[in-house]
């Protein structure tokens, strides 16, 4: 981990690095039983432990993860920000990325469906861009595997900026200021080209960490930071309503794909994975700055947070693909709805939201040392363990001990593996043909990552 100081202020609070890690810690605390205490004292202590562990699971991560082949640098971030605002990226010079992703609208655009260069409504609603550093695949259906891969999408899409990346590069390369900025950002490959353009924009996007709000003060221990009603809303969110099943962690998303029963024909993640179990599933949006980013959902169909709650209570369309994490038969009184909405408002900053001035950058990769085991289990949307080493010709068994359907994948030049739907109780077997390091992940819950080292 390395600390990079861009200019001044804000410190990021330390916490467990991965969603899996923090969930694991929460579970461990939950079952801790203090010895030698009266039953009622033990009950009170364990209720405190429970709330403490729950609050800890919302703490901010210590560092922002960057991929090894595109580490953070301030020159790259600054170039990325300039490109994000540059209208030369669209064919007629009318649109920048920032035209559709506006910071004071939660990096969305406030419209049900935005419009690109040709003026037709886009197929989906513009999503927020806060806290995407922790997301692996991007887009509502996760069809781009990384932020770098995503950039070509809107630039080249005939419905959005409508221009081949090659032409953008030619335009920018004719501008001496751009040539200089690219050379500073990429001293090892000083070129204006599509790869560097994507790397710069992705670096800027990874620094879009949502600002601290009252909720963070409360998590950090200031009991006065939230009102009674807001705390009641938090208890509903994490308790009876189980919103936290999917909206978990500091950004309030598991970055996974779920069908929550919205009535439309969009098949979402299904066609991307060619997997029936993922039909109508969309990426869980984070809820930071959510008060600014209405309307909501992949199709922008819900205008207000009241409408969103109405959907979860009485709007769910019955389908075989509905997420197993979805709360069914939920009933909320008018007072409970008001508390939930008051709580959600504590995730939005009072002033204009600005990303942090200081970024603590970490390299993406395994957090734990490799264990010598050939069987790995899946539970609570995580692999256990998360990093293993196998002998040459390594064979691996992955057992689904979870309540959810998984889809085990390896996407590597040496091995392209797709388990199809792996139901609870089923075991998947993978043989690694060559030595090297491989990433095994779940297509439905991509934050589930297993690093496998195969010895020479
Ligand atoms: C015309 C409006 C428009 C423009 C211009 C635009 N976007 Fe988007 N953006 C969208 C829409 C709509 C989606 C959702 C598409 C989908 O998921 O199918 C999206 C999705 C995204 C996502 C995925 C977010 C997530 O949660 O996975 C990222 C990242 C993104 N855009 C970045 C950019 C960048 C970078 C640019 C400029 C190169 C850009 N956008 C230009 C409308 C726009
Ligand atoms: C099964 C997982 C799951 C549960 C449980 C869940 N959500 Fe969601 N939530 C999602 C997904 C997935 C979406 C996006 C769905 C889409 O666009 O098709 C979403 C969208 C939202 C949005 C819109 C955000 C935006 O930017 O468009 C809000 C607000 C929201 N949920 C709040 C809640 C609340 C409050 C609860 C509890 C009552 C809850 N969610 C329960 C998965 C879940």
C-alpha cells in the first residue's frame, strides 16, 4: 500500500479491505459469547457487539484499489478529469462524459433516459459513478469487465458520442497541450492513444470516492450525528427490511447482480453471461448521494424514494429469477417508510459533493497469503479461503455452501472456464492446464474473487 498526496485535507478511515473480509469479521463478532457474566449482562453485551459489528461493516476502506497495470498517479488523474469534461470526445463536439454524468446529480443526469448525439432516448437510465473503484464489471449489466474497457462504450456507441476511438485520438493528438499532458501522465509510453486515454479516464473515475456525511460521523462513534428517526431507519434497513442483503458496505452495494422484480423486458445480466439464472438481474447501485440522483433504477422508472419503497413492498413481479436475497412479503407502516427515507438522506452530503483531495492507493490483488488447499467453499457471497496455491496440473474443487446460485468463471488467455449455474450444494471442478496466477470469480457476484497460484 502506498500513500499519494494530491493536495490536502480529508483522511480515509481504516477498515477491513474487502467486503468478504468485513463480513467475515462481523460474523465472528456476532457469535462471540462473553464468559463469566450474568445472562442479562451477556445479552446486553452481545446486543452491543452486534450493533458494533454491524456499524463496522459500513466503515470506509483504508485505501482505494487500483489495478497493477494502471496504478494511481496525480498526472493521470488530472488528465482523466480533463478528458471526462472534453466535448471533443463526441462526434459533433456537443457532449462530454460530464454532460451525462453530472457531479451534483450523483454523477447521473436527472433524466429518466438521457439523450446522446442523435437525440434519441438511450436504452437505459444513466447510473451514478460514485465508488466504482470497488466494482469489477461495469454497466447495469456488467458487460464491460473494467473501467478501462468501459470507456470505448459511450465514445463509440452510435446512440451516445458516436465517434470511433481512432478519430478521438487523432483529434487530441493534434493539440500540443494534450500531447504534453499524455507524456506527463504516461512517461513509460508517452503517446496519445486509445489505451492511455482509457487508463487516464479510469484513474479519474477511481478517485470518485463519495464524501463523508453525517452517517460516517455516526459510524465513527458520534452518537449525536443521527436523530432517533434516522437510527430507526438504519435499524429497518439492516433489520426487518433486509435492504442490507444487497446494499452492504460503505458504498451500500455488493456490486453484484440481482433481479428485484421490476416490470420490464430488459434481460440485464442474462444475455451477457448467457445464463438463465441471471435474466433481469442488474448491478446493485450504491446509495451514497442517493437523494441527488433521482429518478431511480436501470430504466429510470421510479421517480422518488417513496416510489422505490412502494416497489419493494408491493411492486415486485413474480419471476423464477428473482434474487434469493430479495425480502418477500415486506410490510412497512407510514412511520417506518418515513424513518427509512430519513436514514437514506443521511448518506447524501449537505454541501456540493466533492471527491477527496488525498487518495490512499492500494494495488488490487490477494489480501491474504496463499493456503495449500484444493477445496474451496462459497458462503455469504465469498470464497473461503480467497487465495490458494496448487501444485503443477492443479485441480480445484469449489463447493457451494451458500444459499445463492453462483456462476464460477475464469477469464484468462490460458483458461476460459464457465461453470454455468452452480446451485447450492453443487461442486464445480477446475483443472488448471499451465502454471501461473489465475483469478476465479462469480459472474453473478463478481466481488467473490479467488486467487489461484499454480506452481511451475
Ligand atoms: C449520452 C449520455 C452519456 C454519455 C455522453 C456518457 N455516458 Fe456513461 N452512461 C450512460 C448510460 C445511459 C449508462 C448506462 C448504460 C448501461 O448500463 O447499459 C452509462 C454507464 C456508464 C458507466 C457504468 C457505471 C456502472 O455503475 O457500472 C460508466 C463507468 C460510465 N458510464 C462512464 C462514462 C464515461 C467515462 C463517459 C465518457 C467517455 C461516459 N460515461 C459518457 C450515459 C452516458
Ligand atoms: C436483492 C437485492 C436487493 C435488496 C434486498 C434491496 N435492493 Fe435496492 N436495489 C437492488 C438492485 C439490483 C437495484 C437496481 C435494480 C434495477 O435497476 O433493475 C436496486 C435499486 C435501488 C435503489 C435505486 C438506486 C438508483 O440509483 O437507481 C434504491 C434507492 C434502493 N434500491 C433502495 C433499497 C431499499 C431501501 C431496500 C430495502 C427496502 C432495498 N433497496 C433492497 C438490489 C436490492
